[in-house]
C-alpha cells in the first residue's frame, strides 16, 4: 500500500479531507522497496485477517465511541514537545 492510498483510506474512515503537503524525502530515504510478507504468511500459514481500510474504519469508530463523537483524531502536540526535548 502506498502512503497516499493510506491517506485516502484514513480520509474515507474519518470523513475528513487531509491537507497534503508533498515534500522531498530525506537524503538516503528508500524510494522503492520489494518488501513482501510472503515469508511471514508461509511461517504462520495465513495472512492478515483485516484489510487496512476496514481496520481504519473500525479504529475510528472505536476512538469516537471511547472519546466522544466530536473528539479530534489529530495529536494536539508533538511527542517531542511532550517529552520536553
């Protein structure tokens, strides 16, 4: 799954439109990978049970139920600021 596909799935799950600012990747960043979960599937005898889109939708539903329907799904502060670094 490409990053923009994940963003679109998150948009569908939340009903919100992402504000996307495309930036060049950091020096040395991997542009393309041949990552394959085939070995894990072979070892376990099965693959993922929940599609990403379904998992995101279920997470958003749980989050809104737990925190209230109007709860924001975005962090208010970065982890760096929270840890004081």
